């Protein structure tokens, strides 16, 4: 199902179809495919009602700066999409910003671009209304060239309680985890640096000199965090032993702070923070033990993948509909290494989940277009 909102007003469009669009797709000139059939918006700063949730910005050149604003009560974020050479009915995530306020976007690669109004998944179709204005922005605006993320470990992150189940662990098991705290910490850092190698994301620890510029943090806490009824959170492992009711606690494995903040669209906040709740990885009671403590490798992969997932949110990446680090359950397959991959973005809210088939997240492309090159 396409993610376009129902047209508020249909206006016949007669225009030359851009490269990559099939002329036979739109024989009448009626705007059926916003990526191909809608004219580019005027860059005059005038707010106009969006006909679809997608609006073309036209062909833009590297170094061009636009000031954009999308207003709407149910708009959760504003995404910048670039033309996807592989499919004329979708766009590649290339940046973004907050709704209901103006923000600047600098083009990093020549191409055709679009604005996508990302509506809350729980919003009714009739309420998905937004206005868009665009105009030239300040020529000296540049996005960050790099994002530094400091990975911190709370004292006793594995044992207080961390992966310790106070109901069933023996003193010997606790001592083993205490001894493994250092190697697991080193393994997590190594894995994170491998995941983000070759990207603008630099992983640092508390042992590194403090950066001169602002930086984000991910903290691994010992806390076990139970989820509230209305919490928005990232899951990590499947439910444990369904035949045991006592094992069905819903826990939060990681999140962007403050709680419920979700995603920093377009990486607008370079000093934001996230947390991994290590205590949530271990069940409570002998019947509810997870595989999280089966080996050092399992501990490292589970915690590192969750930390990498939250770092992805800190820099503007969304959940995707495939098994990789940005899947909503990043450690579903935590006994093998996961990567950052190309996938369709998912919209979630209030128990509603929708695959946005028109929005493709390719982290490698996003890092080239959302960061200064």
C-alpha cells in the first residue's frame, strides 16, 4: 500500500515527465505518482497546502541551500527525499528536520529532491493535512561533517543488576559476569567501531579526550526498565517461554532520551543522548532466563546492536522492514552480526504500524546527503 495521503485537491498537470518516469504511467496528465506527475513547488516562501504527503522540490545542485517549513498538527517529522534511480515510485532518505518550524537544508549531491510530510501513524486520513513553504536559505549554512558519539558504561552495568537475575543467580555466576565486564565493554566498542567504519559517525569512550565540539552519548545502564502502557520503545528479543505467564514482562531495551523522543530527523541535535537498558536483557526467575548470558559473543552482539540501533536514531535513521540494525528488534538475531542496510521505512504510533513503500532508507546514501561532504 502506498503511503501517499488522499489528495485534498486534484489539479490536472501537463508537464514533461522527468527521467526515470514512464510516460505510459500517466496518459491523462492526472497526478497519480507524486514523484513523476506533480510540478515542482515555487521557492517563494509562500505556505501552500500539500496535495499529497510528497512535494517535488525540483532539480537541485550541490551547494544549494533551501529553507523549508512544513506545518501540520499530525506531522511528526519532515523528510527530504532524493530521486531513486532504481524506482520512479519511491525516494531515498536524504535528510530532514522538525515540523512546525523552519529549517535549512544544504544539497550535497546534484539531483531531483522532494519533501515528505511524515504523518503520525495514528492520524486519520482526514486529519493528514499539511502546508509547505520553501525558499532560498543562507548560502553559508552547512550540516555537520561528522557526528561524535561517546559510548559510556555505568558502573556495574553487567551486575547491578545488569544481566544478573537477583532471584536465581548464584554468587559464582555474578562473579563471572563481574570478571567479564571489561572484555564485554571492549567487545561492544570494537563492534560499534566496525559497524560505523567509513561513515561520519565516530565512536569514542570516556577514555578518549573530550571532543572540542558538541557530541552525543549512548549510555549502557544496569537498569531493567519496564514499559508503560503508552510507551514508544525499541524491542530487542522475542518473548521468553510463552507458557510461563511470569516471563511476559514487557521491557524497554533502548531509547532516545528524553523518553519518547524517538528520532532526531535530519540529525538536527548534535548533543542528544540515548540509553541501553542492560538489565532488560535478562529475565526474572529460573524459568525466564534468556540466551543473553550464553556467551561473551552473545552479550557483545546483543548490547552492541542495540547501542548501534539507538545511535542510528540519534543521527536520523528510522526503523526499517528487514532484519538489520535498524529493525525494531535489532537483536532478534543477536547471535550473528547485523549490518546497516537498505530498506523501507516504517511508521509506528499507538500500536499502528505502516510500511512507507515510497520512502527508502539507504544508510550509506543518507550519510552522504545528510552530512557535509
